[in-house]
C-alpha cells in the first residue's frame, strides 16, 4: 500500500495521463499487461511513448520526460540522433537483411576488437540474452565441463541457465550462504544442479565454491560493474581474485558487459584493468536497434568458425548483424571518442555528488552508487556491496521518488548520455529535492 503522500503523486500522474491509461487498457486485450516486455511496466501504469528526441520522451498525452532510462541505458547518443537516423534510412534503401555477410559487419567488429581488451574475434546476435548464452556455450564446449557459476542478484538475460538467483527475495535466501534459487517454480531442478551461485565481493567464499566445483565448472559469468546493485563496481581485489582463480583452474571468465561497456572505450574491463576470456555485449553497440554480441579469445571463438571442417558450435540467427544495426552501431562507435567517455564520467561524478548532497541536506539515509555515466540510488544507511545489502533499502521510498519524478517530467533511471549536460543533472537533482520533501 502506498503512503498517503505517494498516493497523491500517483493520483497526479493518473490525472495527467488519461490517454495513456486508456491506450494501455486497450492494449491489454492483446498483450499481457498491455506491453511486450516486463521492464516496460511500472505502477500504476506506464505512459505510452509517442516519440523521443535527444534526452526527452513525449507521451501521447503531450507530457515531456527527461529520460534517465534511455531504453535500459542503450541510447547513449539519446533518442533519434540525427546521424543514427540518417545511417539507418540510407541503409534501408539498400536492403534490410541478407543471408551473406556485409562489409559493415566487419567494420563494426573491427572497431569493437580495437577498443575492447578481451576481444580478438566477435560474433553479433540480436540481444544480450543471446550474447551471454552463446558465450556460456562456448565455455562449455571449450573446457568440456558443463556447470557454470554466476553471482547472487545478477541478471544476464532470459535464458534458462541464468534464471537462477537473479533477484531472490529476502525470505528465500539461506542465511548461511548463497544457493541456487529458481526464478520461477518449475525451473528444471537439473538447471539448479548445474549453476553455482556465488556471493559478490566475497572472494574467500567465491573461491571456496569455485574450487569445490572445479572439475565441472566451465566458467564464471559476471558483471564487473553490477547493474542490479546500482552499477556498483566490483572491488579491485575481488575482481582480480576471480580472474586469477579461473585462470588457475582452466575455466573461462566471462564478463557480461551488456550494460557496462558504456563506461569506457574498452568497457569495464579496461576501466577496472581485468581482462576476461570472453565478453558478452549489447545495448549501446546497436545504436538503438536490436543487438547483442559475444567475443573474446581467438582459440575459443574458433569453435564457431564454419570454414575448414565446419563449426564445432552452430550459431544461427536470421537477423544477426543485420545492415540497420551494423550501420547504427558504427555511428555510435565513431561518435564515442575517448573525450566523450571522459566528459560523461565527469558528469556522472557531478551527478552522484549532487544527489548525495541533496539526501544529506534532507537528512535521508541514502547510498548513491555507480561509476562513470551510471548511477543508482538506495535508501539505506548500509553500504552496498552485494545483493543482500541492496535488500536493506527502503523500496517504497524509491517507488515514491520514481512516481514523484514522473510528475516533475523526469523518468528516473540510472544512465547519462553523451548529450547530457550539467543543466540536465540539475533538473534531476532539483526535482529529487522537491519530490523527497513531498513524499517522505
Ligand atoms: C547485464 C545484462 N545482461 C544481459 C542482458 C540481456 O540483454 P537483452 O535484453 O538485450 O537480451 C541485460 C539486459 O538488460 C543486462 O542488463
């Protein structure tokens, strides 16, 4: 139940979005809940987007929102960037899908391999989900071992083997340690047997669990900057420790950089100085069109090479590396010079600093996490280190802030873009101050 103050914010939002409410009710006759992606929903109901331009989204009721979600951090150049739009339009004139390679595939692959330390070879997919799936499959085939290890609280996409301990509620957690918890009741028990769940930022326990399973473990898959914990970078020693133990035991280290690639030209692996064997990617590299990718060591990626005696591992995907995605992705990579990353990171520091100052000023216990162009807000006085510490946060206050910010014309997420300026940061910070004063 929302508090009275939060309910007032909900009522105000409802009053300003009648067309969205009606359209969503109509859509719900055909789409479960009226949308086609769980993450598109938020209570009481999401507004319906009419268009996006730069940092702003406009809904069908004519409201404008400063967009800090930018489609799950993917629109690093903002909405409808003129160069991206033109590249897509130009390409579409020449055909939108081919059963043979194009030059643009190699061009984007080249740019990614030049920037990202672990990347010697890369393959494109249509989603980050497929990126982690194919990377994990490569690790299994390469090592001849079938188990995988992942961290409690980590999301790596929608496929079965990573639908384990993604966002377990407090009452499901074993106080004695991390266990494999299914995301839905009928997840096959065989999957749970083959997924080892590790505690983030706890090297000693992680190392023990990895050693206990060393004969069967093909890989450790992880985010070096954890999205679910508010873009929390892993502690340096912990990350290096995981690199060392995986190397020692002949298992592959897979970084899921679907979100974190945006922190530096070479992603989190460059920024934090630890190189994995394989990397899964997505989001920014498609310039706002559907995309994913995976890549890494040449000897591992050779499993997918169809020349000579045919591939060891099949890799299909009707729209993999399609011309529109490749063209849009190339524009993004060209726009993202090292100076642009630096500017985004500086602005991220400014944002985190100003948000912390507001919460201090209002005497609200809060942790502002994040790094570079990413940020997260947790209403708790406890330091955020892992999934369990995130559960100490006051989620109701987070939700009230989210709704209140909608009424201030801000869609709260956790990402800056290359076109963000300090004035946009100030809009968020000032609106946050007003909302907290109204809802707490
Ligand atoms: C860290 C991480 N990995 C994987 C994925 C899956 O990517 P996609 O939604 O493109 O399948 C996401 C998506 O949000 C993600 O944040």
